[in-house]
């Protein structure tokens, strides 16, 4: 049985938030714009061009697809159309057949798709908590050697190694 797998973009595929923070602060302790205004006016295409792939995530997404164990989809928040379009363009250039679901930031991911029995890989714990409350399987993506309440990975291809464990959790949530 193929498992439904949703992968976050920011902080899992690319280091967009780290790069955005560098641009936002620009060496200043107190930036001139409030964060909301900054993100709404940011040139997201330029930002994404400056970002780095995290732990071979692009290659590892291909491994996940090729494993035939998962129905892989990208599930990402956005704050403005500029961000949405930049992410879609970036991902469509690499994976033209991959389903990409963009969700306005004020909508929870577990409300945008059916989380029940599905896996979400995300670096943001609040998303994972809400996913779990909707009978989904939360997987924390982190490079930190820190203990989390969720299955934690630092490379997407490790999902293949723990497939049996994930499959058992899905069966538990859907029965």
C-alpha cells in the first residue's frame, strides 16, 4: 500500500526562512519594516535563487517517488501570490508531474487536505501538532540533535528506511 506523504517546502526542501531572516535583518538589530510587510513585499523568486537545498532534499524526493512506497506531494504555506508563484515555478522546473499544494498562511495544513492517516514532514512543530490532532502522522524534519515528541528525521530518504514503522502508524490511525 502506498502511503500519502506531504512534504513541507520552507525548512525542509530549501533554507528559505534562514535566507529571508538574513535579508530582513541585513546586519541590523532592528529592521525598518515590520515582518508581515517585509514578507508581503519580498522578491520571492530572488530569495529562492539564493537558497540552498537542505540535506539533498531534491534528490531524496526523487528517491521517495522512485521507491513507489509513497504518494508524494508538496504542501507549503505562502503569504502572497509572489511567494506562491516563485515556489510553484521552482518546483515545477524540477518535478513537472509532482502535485504541489499551496495553502494561504492563515489556513492550517490539516484543514487544507485530509490529514487522516497521511504523513506530514515539516520543520514547524505547530503544523505537526495540528496534523497529529487530525489523525495524521507527524514527522519532524530537523538538523538539531534535540529530542522531539515526533518521529524525527534530518534527511527525506530516511522515510524509506522507516517505511514499516510509518505503515503501522497509518494502519493504527485509519482503523
